[in-house]
C-alpha cells in the first residue's frame, strides 16, 4: 500500500527583515515542482524555525535573509537543530549574502547558499538531488 | 523507547514522523495505529470550516490560546489545497499562528489535501487519532477554504464551527443545502464590516425554518478574529455545545456513526483493491470487448462478478 512520497520544505525568514518577495517566489517555484511548502511568514526566531521544522517533519529548511544578519542567524539555526537531534534536515540559504561569507556558512552546516539571480530550477534540482524520501 | 511509547508521552518529533508515514501510506502505519487505538477517544475534536480568507486560521490561533489558558493541550491540523497538476502545495496557515509555535502544549501540523475533495486530506483522519493518543485535550482541524459542498469535516469533528463573512451573496445563499447545514456553531467573522448584521439575520431566519427538533439550534457568534474579539464567547459556546451534545447522548451517536462510516469505507477500499486485483485479466478482456461494442459495460460487470471462481472466493 506504499503511496507517493512528497518532499516537504519549510521556507523561513529569520530575524528582522520585512521583505519576503524572494521567499514567496521560491515557495511558488517549489510548489510547482511538486513539493509541499510550509511558509511561516516574516520575523521568525531560530527557535521558532527549528520547532516548526520538527512539528512539520520537513526534509528541507530554506532560510531567506536580506538583513545582513546571516552570519549569526544561520549558524544559530544549525546549532538548535543539532540540540534537537534534527541535523538530518537539509538546510539551504538564500538572499543578499556576500561571496566571502559563504564558506563560513557552509562550515556551519548550511549545505548550499543561493544568491540573487539563481534560476529557481537550480534550487529545485539541488533539493531533489540531496533529499532522500 | 519505541515510537508508540514516545507518542503516548506526547513527543512531537515522533508525532510528526508518524503523520508523515500516514501521509505516505507506509506499510508500518497499520501496526502503529493498531497499538495506539485503545488510547484514543478522549480528545474533543473541533472542525473550523468556511470559505477562503474568512479568517479560519486567525480564529484557530486565538481559540488555541484560550484553550491554553485552561492549561489544556491542543493539537492543530491545518489543511491547504494541493495542486491537481503538480501535487505541490503552499501550506500557509501557520502564518497566522506564529505565537503558538514555541508553546509546549501545542502541536501544529500543516497538510496538503493531496487529491481529497471534501475539504480534508485522506491522512487527516488518522492524524487526528495520533494527536488524540498523544494526549491532546482539544484537536482543532482547519479545513481547506471551502465552497458550498465540502462537508467531510462532519466525519471528523465532534463540533463543526462554520466561519462566514459579510458580503458573500444574497439571502438565497443562506438557505442552500450543503455547508450551511453542517454547522454546530456559526461564526460571523469580520463583523465590523458592513452587512454583518444582515448576514446574522439571514442565518437566523434559515435556522428558524429547521424542522429537526432533535438538533441543538446552532448559536451565532460575532467575531473580529484579527483583534481577538468574540473569541472568549466562542470558547464558552464550544464548551456549552459540547456539554449539551454529551449530556443528550448526541455526541455518542455522532461518534458511533462516524466509526461505522469509517469501517464501511475501509471495507469498501480493501474489497475494491481485492476485486480489481483478482479480476485483472478479465477486466482487460472485457475492456477490449466493450471497446469493440461486443458487449455493454453493465452486462460485462455482471458477467465478471457472476463468475463462479470469482466473487465468493476472494479472501
């Protein structure tokens, strides 16, 4: 009776950042590629993001940030995931993130960082290649 | 500790995992639900339904907070539509429930409808059982935004709250069959807008025409959900309706009817699978014959079922 398996993704906006146009575009693109996208709205704390990811049992968290606080907020999300034994969740980031910050974020556990201009198909392919359902 | 033990202790990760397994129709689900079954039946289930944008999520948000004031545990299942084209979905009900995320006594799960057309998802029925076994005192089920005929919530909820807003049409809408008939409680949300009182009058007139004396007459509550107005009254009304349903024995009748229906649906589902698989070859042959106009579908169906080695011997 095994049915189909759907990839579930949480798209979250951590911190004080009032712009979510980009996050909505990504959410819509993932929807159109057959994924279930949980969107939680603006100004989420890392604690809220991690708790939501666990309650929703997502395989992917997409963090979108434009405020410049990524070097603090992204690693904090990773730390909380480890505390909750949920580091199996794939975490990707996007938004206005300077090139030189990307290696540090990857070291903290962010699997990939997508900066402005990335075609949505690249993100979809990355998720499909890296998530096992 | 195994998954069942963890769920009985209310572990959110395990609850979430099992709901995913249910959604994916995994093999092990049947055994797990079997073990959980005897721990179900304690929670009060409340369905929140109504058209898109009526304010269902906002009402759920404030109502859950009210239940928490009494230190009750609350499980929430929020369903949004799945695309019939891609199978994808945007699940956005949590946007209105952000403050609830970190509350220890609340668990929220968003679900895609995944092809179900009655306002719920197939997996939501078993998900409610999981939350019930996990010790939730209240389980709130928020349906997809509905039109006129999506009424599956009556198969899942003890109490159905129908959320309406002013300006949705003339008085004939209020006397139409379907969703207007399933409410135990009417909520007129956005009641600060023009037309709220007219809507209440129309619902009232419609309820006065109801002939069924055994039914409790549904109360009508005015709310402005974004401001939390009217939610205290809704909370009291839910408790009152629950008490009346319980004391009059109607709740027991409702629950029994639901179990009976669930059982029949399961039998039908299993049986159809068996029939289709045991007659596969014959179905193929007769499909060809129907296509060539050698036989009509009714005669073909009876010919397949009346076959002596067929229908009776399925097990």
